[in-house]
């Protein structure tokens, strides 16, 4: 798990090849493309709940549960090696 200080440090540096920010994720195809791109580049972190400028917007508990399910579904159904 990432600590809050680490998230804030990454947010302050901004997006780069290893760190991408999304306010939220609802599109399975788009999310699977992000995950595959990171995989092809040797890894990375997708931080959901931050806008493009690195401002922490956060997610409520319902959004976290929905995202956990979406990520699980995308990982098993859309991402193949």
C-alpha cells in the first residue's frame, strides 16, 4: 500500500511514463489499455482520484468498491499475456 505522503509526492511531480493520473475510471476498454501499456513498459502506477494537474480529488467508499470490481474484471477479461 502507498502512504499518503508518497501519493502527494508523486502528485507534486506530475504524470510521467511510470505514473498516470485519472479522476475516475468507468471505461473497461480504456482501463485495460492503460494497464497493458504499463505492462509493456515494465510497470507503472495508475493513480485514480487525481486530476491531470495532480490535485487529489479522492474517491468515496462506493467508488472504491466499484473500481476494485472493474479492475478485477478488466484484469481477467481484457488483459492477456
